[in-house]
C-alpha cells in the first residue's frame, strides 16, 4: 500500500510543473500578437503559418518570413528555423 500511495503522489507533482509551463506560454503569445500586426501575410496560407510555428516553435512573424524566404516550401521553412 505504501508503494501505491507513493505512485498516487507523483501525478499531482507533475501537474504543477505542467501548469507552471502554461503561464510561460501566455507572455510569448502576447509578444506574437504585437508581431502579427507588422507582418504582411499576403501570399502565405494561414494553415502553413500555423504548421511552421508549431513545428519550429517560433513566432508568427518568423514563420511568415521563413515561408516567404523559401517560396512557401514548408519543409525548407521549418528547417531554416530549426538550424
């Protein structure tokens, strides 16, 4: 029973760590919102921007720039951001 009690304690300890990571994401989203206004997304698909952002872990502005620099090529855009 002691082992079961110890196991049941581990998931709650992991959850605060995950919760602590969530607030860190909030300011970066706020920063990206400011960048979005200054970026011209014409000629770039929104779904492509979202994909590059999620795969490369970058801001929307960087994703748009990478897509434009790589003529909309998703793979090369992601690779250019993850070097």
